[in-house]
């Protein structure tokens, strides 16, 4: 089914993100993660894409298995700049052949190695428009949103211009980049309304479990760290188990506030850690049923 329909029937929608293991790790490792969280009944599960399209085949395989074996709605990430048009069409056809009809259309990260060459589309809006043209009515398309603005945009208004282009090109819903300050998300949602961007907006929540994660996140996406978050990090930085416990509590607090504000959905970045995902879902269990 098209996942956008979930937002019309129920709400809020809680979903998960998983990622394919590295090439030297058996793909079965991710299936262990799926086995451990399938009974939590997420609205959908998205499968990420490696930089430069490095995990293309595994993304298609895992998304297909989510659909066929586990009966879960699968969303396959697809990046526009790492494949030429023929390759993009072949991937989309392969997904359709396997029953996967939901795509998260992204520009994509720069390649980890080799030349920085754009093979297909340098903007997600162009990829979305191509999918709509080449496969009319065949896919539900999600796009990325950035509550604090994309790091490559000059300012928030330029970022909203690009977001508007994605929706006008055919994006059915938006899934946000992670953030740690809910007030920034709330203000972002208000700004979307001011731009008449009225597709569902899903909040991406990332449970921090160690200091290195935070350092990497800030370097990649520039997420701001509110005072209560930095106090948590400073207090428990040298106590890994305590920091992981605090990270789960912080993510839970974020989700409780987001649900109370009437958010369309929560997208939990699981980092393939089922035990953390299960704890957070247990914390918010009863809240999911409140309309």
C-alpha cells in the first residue's frame, strides 16, 4: 500500500528506519533486527542507502523482504545523483517487481571515495519529477525535510523554497532530519503552513547512545544542541550505560511532546538497535492510541 494513506486512516503514524550492513557483514544481521521489531507494528520501515549508492542491491533486497516475508510496509531510499537515468529506472522497476511501492527520494550523499560526479539528478525535486513522469501512479514518494535548514542552503527561506519544489514535483509526505530541540520542529511546522505546504510532516527522532554519535551528527547535519541535551551529555559522557539510559529517556520525552502537539508521525532512527527501539516503544505504548 501507499504509506501516505496511513495518515488519512490513522494517526499518528510511528515508523522505523534501518540500514543495510556493510558489504563485509552478512545481510542476515539486519534480518535479526527486523525479527526483533516486527511485532511492534510500525506503520512502515524505511531502508537507507549508502553514500554514492553503495548499498543499492541490499536496499532493494531488504525492502523486498520487509514486504514479502514480514508483511510490513517498506520504503526504499533512492538517491538521484549516484545513478544515471537508466539505472534509476531499473531500480524502480526492480522495486515494483518485488511489490515495493514506496520510495524516499533523496539527492544523496557525496561519494565516500572517487570523483564527486553527479550521474543523474543533483536535486531531489528533479528525481521526484522523473519518478512521477516515468512511473505515473506507481509509487508513493516521500521526501526529506530539514527543521533547521539544509547545511548547504544559505538560509531557512532558501531551504523552504527547495522543499516547496519537492512537494510541487510530487512528494506525498515529508520525513524530517533528526533534531534535538522540539521547539525548532514546532516553528518549522508553522513555517510550512505559512508556505501552504500541507502534506504530512513526520518528525525524525534519533536516540543518542554515545558521545561519538553526537559528534558525527553535528558534523554532518549541524543539528543544534539545546542546553538540557548538553547537560545530559556532560553529566554522563564518561558513563556509557548511564548515557544510553539518558538517551532513551530524552528521545522518549521528545516523542511525548511531539505526540501531544498533534504531529502527523514519528520516524524513529533505530540504528539497527532493536533493544533501544523496543524500550522507547514501550514507553509510548498507550500514547499511540490517542487520537
